[in-house]
């Protein structure tokens, strides 16, 4: 806020912290705990073609699931064409297959700090036309995790951009292709250490690296335990049934031997990354047959016979097909994608309907991502709020920032979206930066339950709550307080044209923000608190000189801007915003 209104700014931050502190003292936990998790509260509603009345709030709520945030124009578009047509139109938006890599190339990034990747992310999140594709790619990046926080990966920012482009390309493709391209990308090879993986050597006792073999099963495809089609654990004598054993990991690890940097030759220097690996960081790994295990490979009930000569591609194809066709993949992946887009606690019926779409029940090929996306977003469990109207998920920090920038039509003056940078510090920033998770388990585990909470008592998940603590709550509010002001010195600038026009009417202003930011979810108590806070910023009456000209217009304008700042900050601090429903 402007320096003239610092007392009001302090009061606003105090109110924001008071509202947001409810996040930690139980209000939001109670709201999420009321979600229907486990039981399908209305088992028949999915059979209806009616996805609810298409109100502006319903369109906004849909867009907060399917995009990086609602805009006024997008809300109008969804209202006009409906959910299904909007999804199909998004499927038809032309793909920019190398959008992230091209951004880094244009920026000349050969360094390793990743800032240019962050620019590319915000450029696409805020301004790309293919919002659904970009939103799904971000969800996939939190399942198929690599991270700049791994020093070896951080050396190759163009490689990370290329990896993210891979996720973008396959967001509307087939899961089988996605799985193989992820497995062979050198950035995944660096992150999970199967790049430069050598076959076993009985003489020295060397064994293949098992890291990727373990994680491709545990995190990327089938999970730890066998699942029913609805995602619930399959049990024998009351106990879960493991999907794989340590022997499966050891045997599958042999498949991922003999893969390393791509190039025009197959010598040891190339294999070891001694021939300009940066030039190969954007290309799929190639096979080095003499480093590939020729011994039998027995995993998940499949036998790859001993090979007279090394055939890495044959072994890989059998492994990819085995994993892809495992009955766990549909429910396992659908459950996580529903969590990322819709709700932290998907109902079994929603998971099953999505898994059937994954399996090709509707006539599409197995693994068709478009069918999966339709099943997630167009299911009545996503479109029709439950009777308690509390289904949902905590809105992770990156999405809050993206919502803000899109709602208020942010634009980059340079076209490069500079100046946002790394936002990982929870003390003074968002506490999250894209592609900067601390582990392969993402920023938060899918099954995370806040300890000693109402959610724990109800055995419900709240993954994003793993990022929430006293420091991150204050840090988020302080960061947003610095970002929401209009600053013409920034590269990324937003505007409040419609909001300023409503600032003389606090109730109307808050109602507009309620639509854009929360999808109409702001409750009566929170709405009253925000309206009262906005109203407390007095707007002076105009004073005029002898000729009738207003002499205090700048003072009036400052007061109106302050009202907008207060309204935006408090809305984004409200539990109804922090919990996307």
C-alpha cells in the first residue's frame, strides 16, 4: 500500500492474520473434515447428465479446478458453452510442444539457477490459452517428480524445461507414452539415478541401481498395495496385499541398465557424461548395449528371458507394458489426479468411474488422458457440491499466486515474466516454487494427515497441509501484501480496473472478489468481516475550489485503491479461499 496509508496497511495485515489463523486453529480443518471421504454420499447422482445450474459461481468453481484461475472472460465463456464443450475446446487448442524449452533458449540460459524456468512456468500459467493442458501438466509434475533442489538436475535448466514440455505434450496423450518418455528423460535419469546405470558384475559384487525401479512402481504407476477399481485397498484376511516385493525391485532394476546420455556415438566418455552432456539434456537417453544386463528379469509375474545379446529396448518395452497394464494403474493415477484437481478425499465412486475411463471402458484406448480428464472434471462428484458443500482441497501456494495474477489480468512488460523468481522461502514468500520440491514425494505426500486434528480423527487426507505452519501462514500474507499493490516498476503488472470502479460500494466489491477468487464460496461471516474491513477505510468527500474542480482527487483515489487492496488481501486470507471447494 502507499506510504500515506501505513496505519491502515498494518490493520489490514492484522485482520488478514486473524482470518488466516483460523487455518491453524481448526476452522479450515473442520471444513475439510466435513468432506465426504470413504462413503459415496449420493451413489446415484453420477448417473445424471445434469451437472448443476450453470451460474457464474459454478463456472468459476469449475475453472479453479481446470485452470490456473478464473477470469471474468473465462467465466462468461464457460457459462455460454457449458462444461463439456469448454473441455473439448481446450483439447483442440494447438500444442506448443517446446514452449518451456524455447523460452530458455530465447533467454540464453546455460546456467543452473532455474530462474528462467520459473519465468516460463509463470508465463504459461498466467497467459497460455491451453489452460487445461497446463494445469494437468502441473498436476503430473507433482506425480512424476524431478526437482531443481537436486544439484545434478539443477546443472541443466534446459533439461528441466524439456522434461516439463514432455509432461505438457502428454497431458492430452496416452499414459503409456508418458510413462516411457518420463523413464527415458535424462533429467529423470539424473534425479532417480538410473542414468549411467551398469549391469551387475558378480566379480566385483556390483548390482544395478534400484532407485528408479522402486519409484516407478511405488510413485508413478502401481503404488505399494493392490487396489480395487475404486481405489480402496484390496485385502486378504483383513490385510493389504503388497503390489511388489524387494525381488521385483531388484529384477526390474536390471531393465534400467545400459541407458545414458544421447549422442552420435556409444563410447565410454559419452556414457559417463564427459562429452557435453548439456547438449544431450533435452534428448531421450539412448541405450548402451554392453552395459545392459543379459540375465533373466522376473518381475510382477513377467519373465524376460536371458538374452544371448543385450537388447535394452526389448527389456524396456516389456517392463513398460507390464506396468502400464497392471490393474492398479487406473485407480492409482486417477486418485492422485483427482486430488490435484478436485478434492483431497475422492469418493470411491469417482475414482472407479475415472479408472474405468483409464481402462478404456468408454471405447477410448487404455490410458487415454483425455478420457481420464473428462472423467475427473465432468463427473457429478466434481461438479455438484455435497450436501455439506465442503468437498475440496487446500489451495497450494503456487495456485493462490496464479489465481491472483489471472484474476487481475497480470501482464509481463518484457514478455518474460521476470521478477517473481524463487518463492520457496516460507518466511517471506509462498513456501513453494514449481519443480523445486524437497523430495521425490512432491511438496506434500498424497496421504498426508495433519496430526492431532479433526481430519486425523476422521481419517481424511489434506496433502497441502504439509506446507502449512505458523511461519508459512504469516509468510504468505506478507508476500501477498507486497504483491497486491500496483507497482509500475515491476515487470509483471496487474490491474484493478473493475475493482476500483466498485470500491465505493464495499459489498459489491467483495462480491466480485468472491466470484473471481473463491467461486462464490465466501461464507456470510467471512463476507461480513471483509466488507467491514473495507468500509473502515474512509473515502473522503470531494472538495472543490471556486471553479468547481475537485482538489482532493488524489486522496480519494488513494483511499479507493486501499479499499481494493484490503478486500483482495482479506479474501485471499479467508478459509473459504484457502480451501478450494
